């Protein structure tokens, strides 16, 4: 079957986020990931051969990025981006203004 033969030659970039987060913004080479449903970056996004910078931002997390090289037909290259939660610094309440005159 010609379709199956062509699909076997398609290279993919599989993007995994650790931890999984809601509403991530994923970019390939600084462009938003163009991926129409049912496309799932965790399963694999079809790509041409080449070098890719994969970057992700998500609310409450530091941005993360990795470089991946897709160098063969039909290969699936896995990129794992480890997200670090942004530390929330809580400041103590200001001290009451107490004078010695009282």
C-alpha cells in the first residue's frame, strides 16, 4: 500500500513535558507549533529532517528548551522538557510602626 510506505518514511518529533501541564505553549524554532487535531505532540509531530529548538512556556513554570536533531527518514526523535515550578516568595507583613514615645 503506497500510503503505508509513505507514512513509514515520515520523521516525527515527539515532545514530552514533565510534569504534564495545562495550557503549555510549545514552539519549534521560535514558531508556535502548528498542529491541528488530532495531532498530539506527545505522540509525534511530523517534521522534515533538520535541527529543531523546542521551547515551552506554561503558567507557573520557568520556560524550558532543548535542541533535537532529526537525521533520518522514518525516525521518531523524543524531546523531554523538564519544567520547574516558579518559586513563590512570600514576604512577611510589615512590622507595626511602634515608637518609643508611647
